[in-house]
């Protein structure tokens, strides 16, 4: 039997900003969707190829055995922004790049009742309760995970968050029980420059750093070699790369995850 998909239906959508769309979905399958403690809990959304007749229910393993590769559904990885068990809903935020891409245009045209099929969850990071302070760094792609992490910082614990977006119109109202200092960067301001200029707080830091692969490569070197952050206190990866979609990036994306939390299957 193939891997079980979670099949949901869109309940509502909302434009959070000119480039960020929130999709709220629900359905009976959500009751069996596993709970995890991770704030970077991610899923793979399944996008069937137009014009291809798939088995129903969709069995990805069967499809990959019996269909040509060009007919396989495409997948895109997204962070689960929130799950409301009482309401029976899952919230996912999508970055919208206009008509380009796959998931963004889908979210822009999604209507109540549209099907949303996904695999997961995966994940590896949640803010450590014993850290002296937290560092959260990323662009729009990492914003849902950073927003979820901010909500899980222990009360009163310092956290510095540096977020890169296109401009003030992309700011979001973010909340945290922690003592949060949130810095918004507007392009062409760069994340590596902002982190290099950041005065580090005393004590042990737990860091979550995700975004465009080129910027993350610079940040990895700076945080490990120059700031001396231990590898097991740093969750870092390139979520995307300029000029490439997930089909090209997923096979060669370097990831360092904060231990001792294990990777989960996704």
C-alpha cells in the first residue's frame, strides 16, 4: 500500500500582504495528521499534473511505478503555520510571485472546497527552553516557521529576529511571550550584513537561520566560524535558490539541524 496522503479541503483564503497568501484547510483526515513539537513542521503539498488521470484515492507509490516520470505529480514543501484541533483546520502561508511558480498561483486562485493533498509532517527544530537567548533569521520563505517559533519562546527569554522582505507592506504583526526584538530588512538590505552587525547577547544562543541558499551559505560560515555557535545549537538551511525551483534544489540542499531533536520523516 502506498504512503497515506492527508486530503483536506480549502475552507478560506486571506491575503496577509501583497505577497503572502494564507490558506486555511480542513477535513476529516486532519484528525489523523500527527502532532509534533517542531515549529518548523513542514509538509509536501501534492500538485497533480493537469490532464493526467490518477487513481482515486491517489497512491503515489503506484503512480511512480506505473506512470512515466513526466506524469508524476509535482511537490512543494511548505511550513505548517498552525493547526487548530478544536476548529479542525490547518493554516499554511504561501509566498506569491505573481503568475510564476506552482504553489503561489494555486493559492491565489484557491476557493473553498478545493482539494489540498499533502504528505508529512517533517521537522527538526523548536526553540530550546534552556537557551539563554534565541536568534531567528530568514526571508519570506522562512517567515511562517519564524512566526511559529516566536510564539514558542519561553516567557521573558530574549530573542532577536531579523526578517528580510520587499518593503514595509510585507510586515506582519508577530507576537511572542519572549522579550522579542524584531528587525525588518527591506531589499536590497542583506541578511548576512545585518547578522554581522548584530551585537550578540551573553550566554548560550539557539539559532534558526533559513532562506535563500546563497545568503545562508554566508551566514553559516559567519555563525560557525566567526561567532562560534556550536553546530548542535544551529538549525540552518537554504530553503530556495535564485533561479531554481524546488525540483532542482531538493536534491542538493545542505541542512544542519539543531540537536538533540531528530529529523522526522516528511
